[in-house]
C-alpha cells in the first residue's frame, strides 16, 4: 500500500528532477541513502513549516497536504486529484478511507472543511510526529519522509521514487 501518493511528476517535467536528483546523489549510485536524502529534504521542511517557527504543527501539515492534492489549484480536490494523491506512499495514512468518506456533502469536490473533518481521522501526521509532542521537527520530518518516499522499502530512494514525491512537494 506504500505505493500510493507519487504519480505527480507529469506536472513539472522529469528533466528538471533528474538534474535535481543527480545533485543529491553524492556517491552517484543512482539512489539516495538517508544522508543524501536529508540534504535535499531539509529544503522541503521549510515549505511545510509555513510560519517558520522550526516545527510543523497539524494545521500546517494538513493545509500543505491539501494544497498538494489540489493539483489544479482551484481550492477543491476532485476524485481524480484524490486518486493521484493516494497513488503514493502517503496513501497508506488514509487507510480504508475513500473519496466518499471525505466528500461528506457528495458534491464531487472536497473543500477545505471536508478535508479538515476527514483529516482528523487519519494517521499521517501522527506517523511523522514520532515523539508525540504535537509537532514535527526536522529530524522526524527527514526520517518519516524518507520512509514514505522509499516506496519499495529497500532502504534507498531511487530516481523514480524521488521524482514522484518531489512533484507533489513542489506544488
């Protein structure tokens, strides 16, 4: 189920990502280990820590995830955007929830209120907040992100895994 949240690289073109991937693949073995990944991932932490206080709280995490799912940036998530979002490792955090679980008014569009209501019933934030202090610090972010990005669970992030998640994070 880990391969659910990464089909987003079509938005930005793979050439840009290949160059970015190679920049972080210090040993040029075609995959990133935890150390190489952390070098790159520190930048995305700042994108998710929107108030720049050095921690990501549940509201920041939820809002940034919502924006990641909303590919066309119309402030709604349709079922296609939902399915593409779940086509990555993050999808496991939504468990058995399907689109209809979140789309409580059944209008075919998730608004932020429906997202927030459904968000309260999943474990994504809790999986990242490993010390359970209600915040995700940079260390937790790097380890948990690496685990999500490593879809095949081989202990490395290969270029395909990298490209899929990177597209989501850059929205």
